[in-house]
C-alpha cells in the first residue's frame, strides 16, 4: 500500500525518487554545451546587421561628405551658372528689411512685390 | 561557473543584456528539470533533449518578457513544455509513436524478484498510460517539488485541476510504486 495518500498535498519522496530514476536523463554537461552552441549558431541576421549598423552609417556619412566635396571641386562653380569668384544669389532683401526694421511690417510689404 | 549565490533574477537580467555566460549558468541550473519535463511529455529521450534545447533558445529570445520578481523555473518550464508540445505535434505528422520493448513490459512481477530495470520499465509503462497533463503534473509535483500554484502557471490550468491531476496520477501509479517500495525495503 502507499504510505502517501493520493490526497496528500506534500511531495512523496519515494515516488519522486522512482520517477526521477525512470526519467533519468544522463549527463547534463553535453546538453548544456549543445544549447550554448545552438545559441551561438542561431544569432539572427538582424543582430549581425545591427552590429554593423553604427560603423556602417558613420562610414556612409563620411563617404557622402567626401564625395560631395570632391564633386564640387571637380565640377566647379561655373557649372552652376556662376563665374569664378562671383557670389551666389543674395539672400532676399525683403527678409533683411523685415528683420532689421523696428516696427511691424505693413501689409504692402508682406503681400506686395517687396519694393518699398 | 558563477557563484550559486547569484540570483536567477540577476542572471536573467545579465543574460537579457547579452551575457551568454549568465545564460549558460541558467541552462546549467535548469537542464535536469527541463530535460525531465520534456521527456515526461514526449517519452522519447532524443526528441526530449531537442525540445528542451528549443525551449532554452526560445527562453533566451524572450528573456525581455521575464519578470525578475517571479521565480524563473515555472517561467522557463512553461516555455519548455510549449516546445515539447510543438515537437510532439510535428512528430505526430511524421510517424506513429512506438513503445520500446522495455517500456512495453507491463508486469513488474513480485517485488522481491523485480530488479531495478524491470521496475523502471513498469513505471515507464504506467507513465505512458497517463494523460500527458497528469504525468506532467505529477513529475513537477513529486520530482521537482513545485507547488500546485506554480504547476498551474506552467500548465495554464486552474490550481484545482492540478490537484486533481496529481491525485489521479498517484492513484494510477499505485501498483508500480508498491513494487518499488517493496524492492527498496528488500534492498535494506
């Protein structure tokens, strides 16, 4: 007969021992090694890309800046319709006037062609 | 290997931050339980180890969802149980389960004559006859020492269902257990 009733709410050590032996799983160290190997092998592609992302973005920015600079040097300002040494288009006069005048701009200035 | 005093919550937090050594410590601590649980569900040692490995890998991926305020064991075992169930579903499609000749031995014989392997075979056969949830419940309760509430969390069933499952499983294992006790007593 059982020493432990099925109604007992405490573990039965003898039953536990019998089941443990029935379910004996052998050496754990090989199992642990396999799990960790699978972990290393299963590193997902987005994590590998993630490792590359930060230096990749930095390198792309440097290359873009350097490429832009070299392109500007090779093509020259005349390709943009400017003679060498000539300044580019002036910043809008109207904006300058608006910013430097003391009072609020009048309606003619805002809605007109900018001439005073 | 890390000191045993490092809590599971700390190890899980380290592992979640990418510390593979911390995760290795968790695997070492829980490998026996995870392997036994998978074997209880699948009843096949090779499939069980594969499922337990699947479970650990899934746990690694979902460590961010683990609440360090709760025990790690039931959380992990829930994942391992899911991995074993997945593998069992795939296996069902693949093949029909077969009992090994040893496991098919049902009669343990008189306790005085029964040797250890015969008794093991009797337990294996009795376990196979149990519904999966009952055998999982009794292994988690009587082997791993989890409470009914923790087992309920692993199996996602009410606590009363776990109590009932443990009761029915114990009753079903009465005969092989009596033989086992007799053998233990004869061994002195």
